[in-house]
């Protein structure tokens, strides 16, 4: 599942026809122990020199889950996935993966203090890079509640070997193993991402380059010339959930307006930011979307939620009615991915290029991927999942806010990761309250 196996293939069957990635698997046995990074992996390693590049999932639990069960599940999962046993050697001339034995992924267990404890831990982890010095590129932190009460399992992965979809899959696997499900067969080492991509015609490459240059001119040059943006060095986090009834009402209104829940949530965030910063010429959102696999009983479909789009940097002047803006944002999402997503190939990752200058915070533009799902059931017997939250270290993206929209238990949750140097917590809390009012207004 990754820039190796951890981030790129779900375990769900696709079709009987061999895809480009499945054909590439035949080469896995000849992959050397020392493996040069591909372009996308090199980008994240370059970013890591400046800032944390962590992909994080928070699984809220109730019931009895012993730390020993978490450790056992993690050992089984580590044995299955080569990406969980690999380390990165950050040689600027030739950065590489070194396969083989590394230190075991550690489960850190602490007593849960209160409902704000996991947010404090999440903010700390968002700002703490995973060390490349010989250790694993994943971490697990278990905030264990007393007497089977609320607990949080926090899974952290380095972005060079995982993405949002693969972390969702990994979390689902860990929970199944914690519930004593049978482990799946071990996976082989895979080529880096570039080697898994199918050939692209020169004409299509030229078309994509033209669009990328157009986007770069639209996004980067005006920003560089007109805006004095503070450098983001740390991340913070906020979230809220709608009730099932509020989510149903929002779905009805979104369908009536010919848009999606994602588009409406983004429009509400954009309007709330406009209210706080009416004179800012441009506001930027990064929009990773994670959805639950079994759609809710109220008739929710994938088209209602994500447009198969994740991690798209949206920029808009943000004017007009909420529903008009929601439709425009949906069009932007569709436009960004129409020439990039490969519907017949089970790839879950695309990355743009980053321009890194020593001593300056990096900016990444046009990061695209499939959205995937949150493959987590509600009830695992001894314990139950009560929430699932996503976060990615925000300084690596050129955005004012990084917004995640999740659905679990038929409820829409809006998550925001933000650089405090750009927007402080009080501003974000005010914006989130405004967003909630917009989404629940009848």
C-alpha cells in the first residue's frame, strides 16, 4: 500500500483482466534490497528536510481493546507489508529505500486524560517528523480510556511510503487483526510509483504539461507577486460532525442544487473564510476526501460525496450564493481530475512537483489522487469504532486550510488542519462555527 505496496493498491478485487500494476508485480522478485526512490518519493523526502510530512488517522474506539492485542496486530501487519519494514536513506545525491530488517514499529500506550487529549496528541504528531535514522516509517499511539470507555488509536505514516487511501486500508487491517481476523498473505516488494504507471503518450504528456503550466501561472505567480504569506512551520487541528438527521437534510439540499456534500462543505468553508478575510484576493483549500465503504442507509452514493477526487488544491474568489459556489467547486474538482485519474488502474496516488529552496518552507501544487474509502466497520465485537479522523501535516501544502470531509455512521464530519502562522485557532473555531450554521440552515 504506497510508493511501495502500502500506498497504491486496495485489497478489494477489481476485475479478472490484468491491470498495469498487476503486470508489474511479476518484477517484484528482482527488486534489490537497496532501491532508488522514484520522482514522487524523492519529492516527499525533499519536503521532509523542511517539515513533517506525516499522514495520520485517528480511530475513536469504545470497548475493550488490550494494548497486547494492538501490538500483536501490528506485528502481523508489519510482517505482511514491506513498506512497514523499509527505511529511507536521505542521500541528497541518491536517496534510496533500504529493504530488510528495521526497528519494530512501536506501540506507545498512554492513559487517556480527557476528550481534548487526542487533539493535543494529534497536533504534536502533525509537527513531529518521523526520523529516517534506521527506524520504521510508521508509528502507533494508543490513548487508552479507563473501563472500556472512549479510547483513540492514532496511526502515523511517512508520506514517502503511504498516502490517505493506503492509511485507510492499513487502519482497517489493524482493526480486523485486533478482532482476531485471519491475517492475509504477505505482499512482495513493489517498484517505486513511477515504474507502476502505464505508458503515457507524448501528446497526452504535452497536454498535461500545458495544463500544469497554466495552473502554475494562475496559482503561483500571482501569489508570489501579490501576496506576502507567512511561512507555515506548524499545524493545528479542528473538527465537527453533523448529526444523521442534519446529514440527511444536507444531502437532500445538495441533490436539489445538483452538487455534492463535498462541494457544499468546501463552499461553506470558503464563505466562512471570506467573512473573516473579506479583502484577501485569494483563498486556497486543500481537499482530501475519505468516505466509508458501505454507503449509509439513506441512499448516499459516491456521486453525492467525492467525485472520486482527493487532495486537490482549490483556489476561488469565493463569491455568490452557497449553492452556486458549491457547484463551481464541484466543477473545479471534476476539471482537475478528468485528465489524470485512470479508472481502469488501481492507483491511488498522483503527485505534482515541488520546488525546494534551502531555508524556505516548501510549496506543493496540484497534488491529485483517487479518494478511496474509510474501510472500517462499526462493531468488532469486544470494541467498536465511534469515529475516524484524518490529518496530514499542513506546512507541506500551499493552502490556507487543509479540509477533510469524512462520513461514518451516516454522519458528515468536517476536519480542518491549518497552519497557526496563517490562521490562529480562534479564527478557525469561528470559521468552523460559521460553516456548521451554513450547512444546517434550512
